[in-house]
């Protein structure tokens, strides 16, 4: 059994304040990682149809094969998701729950994937 399910001092001071995380964060993390993978695949597909990468940092990684791009993208997303889950009960900027940021990232990926699917439809038709 984990030791700390609730905050001991009423507010989060550090990452080690809570050592048990709600199972919902596993589901959110998996959905974000799946969406990131789908985004990488759709990006590579769009690029093969003549699209241009808008992110200048990721465009550098696309100069070689798509493997470096996909590895860095999934790696950065994984690191960010793990970090946000560790701080899920904390507040960012003193008023935004970090858990809400996880949901916002997931929603952002949903919108991005829908946009990429629309662009793929426009290019292929």
C-alpha cells in the first residue's frame, strides 16, 4: 500500500509529497502517447504527399529519415507526460491544476489529429 494518498500539509511542496497516483492518469497518459504516435504517423504521411513541417525544430529532424523525428517526438512527449503525472495534484501558475493541463494536452492532440486527417483528405482528393 502506498503511504501518501493525500497531501500531508495541505498543499503540494514537491514531487515526493504524494507517492500514489489515481489510475485515471494512466489512461490519460496512454491516450496522449497513442495520439502522439498517430500525430507522428500522420505528419510523415502528409510530408510524403508534399506538405511542409511548420515546426522549425522538428523540420531539422525530418531532413534525414523519419526515425529521428518519431523518436524525439515520442521521447519528448513521454517525458512531459510522466512529469505532469508526477505533479497531477499540484497547481501550475498558482491556479491551474496540472491535471487539467493533462486533459488540455489530450484535447489539443485530438484537435491536431482531426486537422491532420482533414489535410490528408484535402491532399489526396
